[in-house]
């Protein structure tokens, strides 16, 4: 795993694959932002390794870890163990799911004071997992977790390949999977969240499972969420 600079004060790390239900596996990605106080803010942490900790050390101390939805929690315990004093922040539903962990706050539509005016956030409602979408101001990057996905060509084989294709997970550009579209029960609230994301005027789009988008982001997001109209 290697730190990938992705704009002022922002880095990405692509982690190892992770297995989910029915034998499906997913690529993983973490984002690291350096806050004004010099501390690091970690989004959707990947599996921790000694080498990754060593790479992060020159950037600053890890002070905040955000789990952007209740599905992205598997690596949290190790990060808490090896980063004393780190504060965990839970997406809706995660505090109940991970009663073994201590969370400092529950994430909502308003950024905590620790990163207010540096990283914005809004909850995109979804019955599978409410997702907290973030915007890193200095780099102009919006961070999606599972709402946008794009698996590499040939990622799945056999029947899983067909299921992924039907679920819109393997297109030529990242899309909202069909299951997440169907699970968007409150489209009015979803449109409100999308309007808020649009006001940020993002220049780059990052997701946990897919190729980042760095050009024509307005047009891309319009295409990706056209199904909400």
C-alpha cells in the first residue's frame, strides 16, 4: 500500500480486497486529510499494516477516523488499538452494530467543530446503509463510499459477473448500483442531499470501490444520479 497524493492536504491509499456475502469481493480505498491543526482525518480506513503506519507518521498524528456508512467498519479495531487517543465517528446505524467500539460522535449533516470549514458533509439516505458524503474543500474532492461503484474489467467471473453487470457495478464509468437505487426510499431527501453536494462544486470524485473522476465532474454526477429525476 502506498500513499497517493490527490490534491492539497489529501492522500489516497488503495488497500487489499475484502470479501462480502456470497463470495463477492471488493477493492478498498481510504482517504487521508491533514487538518489545520496538523492532525490526520481518516475516511473509510483500509486494513492496517506496519508499513502503512510508517508512511503516515511523517504526515502527522491520526486524530479522527470516520466510518462513512455502517458497512465500512471491519478495520476499525486495529486502527483504534495502534493509534492511542484517536476519535471514532460513526455513520448512522454503526454505533448499534459495533457496540464493542467507543464512538466519540454520530455523524450528521453538520460537520463537527474538529473539521468544520475544512470538510463538509451530508447524509444521503438509503435503506441499505445511510451514507455520509464528505467534501474536502482544499482539494475540491467529494468522497462517496458505496453509492458510486465501478469494478475493474474482469473483476468477477461466472454468475457473479452477471449479477454485478445487472447491478450496474461494472460499467464504463462509476454508477449507483441498482440495489442502492431501489433502496433509496425517500427520493425527496436524496435530492436535497444531492443539491447540497452540487453546491460544493466538486472538482474530483472519489469512491471506495471505483476509479476516481477528475474531469467534468458536474456532468458525471448528473449522469450518475439522473435516475433520481
